[in-house]
C-alpha cells in the first residue's frame, strides 16, 4: 500500500513538472529578444517589452570610411609679440634688397594641432578657421602617415570654417550628407585627433539642433550648431561628424566644458552651412552672405500673452531694414514667420541657419501669420551692400585689414638707417599689424621677402593672399624686427 502511494506521488510530481516546463516554453516563445549575433558578435539578449526587434546599430562601416578621410593638421605660427635680431655688430648694409637673409630669428614659434576632412579626391580639405588662423606653416598628415604641406584656399571666421589644399590626387574623401534631415536621437560618429591621438572615433547621439552658444562674436556670424554627446576633446576641432551611412553631416568645432576637456556636450557646424561656405570660397574667394533684412525675436508664453498671440509658434518680426529684402517683399512689423522653404521656424537661430544656406539673389518662400491669417511671401535675398551682386575682395580691403596708415620714408630716414627704400607706419589702429605686435613708426622693408617701396607694393603683395605673412623691417632707433601673422 505504501509502495503504491509512493509511486502515485512520483507520477503526480513528474506530471506537474512537465506541465510547468511546457508553460514556461510557451511564455518564452512569446518574449521578444534583440540579438546582434548576425554582426559576428556573441549574442546578448534583452527582454524589455516594447523594444523593436532587430540588430543593434553597427558603426563599423561609417568608421572605416571616415578614418581614412579625416586628417591630422599641425600648424606653426609666431607669438603675438615680435622677435628681434641682435642688432649690435650687424652690418646695416645687409638691409638692402633682402634684409636679414642670413639671420636666424629667436625660437618662439608655437605649434598647434587639429583635424580636417578631405572633401574631394584632388586634395581639398575643410577644417575650422581657428585651427589654421595666423598659421605660417601647415602640415597635413593622412591616416596612412603620409605628410604634405598645405596652403589655405580661403577662410571664413564668421562661420569658423577654412578650406585647405594639398597637392595629391585619388584621395579618400567624405560625401556630403544633409544636416537638415538629422533627427534628435540619431546616432552619429565624431572622428578626429584628440590629444594627438590620430584616427579616433567616438559615438553619440544628436542631442539638439540649432544651438547658439555665442562663441563666434555675433555680427554676421552664423551659430546654429548640432549638439551631440559624442566625446570630443582638444584636437578634434575641424574633424568629421558623420552619420551611420558614413556621410559628412557636420564639422566638429567646440565643446562645453569648465575644464577644457570633454564634459558631455560637443558642437558641430551643420554640413549644409559647410557646403555653402566651401563652395563660395572655392568659386568667389569670399563668402556670399545673404541678408533678409529683418529684426526678429523668439516667442515665449509671456511675449505671446503680451502681444495677444494664439500660440508660441514661429518668430516675431519686430523691425525691418529700410529697402531690405523683407521690406521689398512686403513683410511687415508684427508678422510671424512660421516656415521658410517649408521648414518650421521657431527660433532666430533656425532662421539664420536657413538663410545662411543661401546666396544673395536667391528666392526663398516664407509662410507667415499676419493677424491670424496665413500668407505666403517670396523674398529675394540681398548682400551686405543692399543688392544681389557678387561681393569680391578689393585691394583696399587688404589695407583696411592691416589697420594702418602708411607713408614713403624720407631721405632723412634713408640716410640715418642706411636703407634705400621702405614704407613707414604713421598711424596704427586695431588690425592685423597691431595684433602682431607692430608699433607706430615701424618701417616695412619687405613682405614675404618681396621689397616694399610704396603702398601699392603692399597691396599687390597681399592681394588675394591667404595663410601666413612675414613682415621684415626696422624701427627708427635702428632695431630690426620680424613679425608674422595670418590672413
């Protein structure tokens, strides 16, 4: 009897166990799992409900493409103050023609590093303006360790962009993506050379768009940065921000940090602005900046209540430039701009970014709210001169950039200093020369080893020049000096 009870108990227990196992298997089959095993990585599972099934994002393709198209940039430049020759014991007659030819300057050169992105197979590279500003020498090192001297094709401080050129063909390069289509939360990679660690790739998401962080000085500057949490550090400046398809969507430019190192926020210039600035520098040697001719402000709840607005959408037009593009198109004070070219506009930064992608003469379509009535207005953008023509650099722009007034030296100066020619600085204002440390009374004898006899020589030597400039000359007390700065 006892034996029968034991057998019955065991049978019941076994049946219960099998039943529980079957139920568990059924439940398991209904659970959603995410696996990245197909990418050749050991499987890791997650059973969070509501997560769509599929492979985790794979960054290998984008990384492989971008590391070969991102370069290391090393610049050499002089300190702001001058560096002097030991004048004593030197034959002043050496000043004729090619002064200081055999003299060696004091060693106060500074080197800095950054990153750049190859954008064409024939050697054009885009980087930040602040990476190459004032540089006298620029060396570009490719991912395969080949190095080349680079020249500056053009710079645009207002967008913090610069274009370089190296003499090489069949280079790997990145294609432009579309920064307007970037979505908040989208994965991106930052590629550059932080702390001289070449070919470094970090990943993050787009944290925000159209950020204005007030680092470019206002005025005509366009600040509409892509904010990411990809780790970016000193040396990353000028490097690439790419999407998971390996397309260039931004140029890394800045970080938000109290220490100077990455603290969770980094900022990149949108590629749609980059593309426009690069095209302008290559085609016109000058950025063709478009102006819409309005004074605007963002709308918040308090302002909407004050103006009795129904909602906070759009930006508010509170002023118009006389004979500006907007005024000519019929825009009025009190209008609310809701869209430009179909894109929603809710901040002044967004408006500046969209306008910044256009040139003078371009037509843009605005959707506005005027007294609760929707209207469509076409605006023809203008340049800073109030027309739609191409802006070109003139020779006079070079002189004004230097910030000085010049005069040909007198016979008395020639006799006293034993020189045959030169141009004296008779007045000095804020500009390239004063920033380089040059003082009033300095006599310029040569620029980039070319003799300077009058103001026209200065114009002809510097017209269209970009990159480092070397000025050599002498003060009226006989002290010879070299100065270097960048254009």
